[in-house]
């Protein structure tokens, strides 16, 4: 359990940010969503932020040999809205998205 003052954690996050930018073809100074470089306590959270999904769309489309528009459509279909419209954040259910992508093969 590394805390916010941990140099080891800060170094790991810096490495993850650089790797995320490289993997997704982003500029060296591009903003990276926090959920892209950190993990939930359990490591099992099936949702990612909309921004994280949007930044990965081109890479996923290329890897899956789909159009960017098709991947965006599936992201929208796999997006969970806040409960009662106000509780929680909008998030993309990655498991649901990956199953939808697999179905289209």
C-alpha cells in the first residue's frame, strides 16, 4: 500500500503516463486521465472514464480492424450513466465493450 508521498508510487505513475502516451500515440505533454495510470484498491473495477476510452479509440479500432466510428458506437453502447442521473460518474464498462468487440469478429 503506497501512499501519495511515496516516491516509488510517483515514479511508477510517471512511467505509466509515458507508456500510455506512447501506446496511444499522444503528444509528450498530452493530459492523461488518472484512471489510466492508477488502479482501484481491488484492481477489479470494470469501468474506465469516458476520456480514457476516447483516447484509446484509434488504437483499439486499428488493433481490432474496425472503423473508429464503430468503436465509438460500441463505447457509447457500453457506457453506464450515473445512478438516478446524479450518483457516481459516467463510465465505460470495459468487459461489456470487449464482449461487443469480440462479437463483431
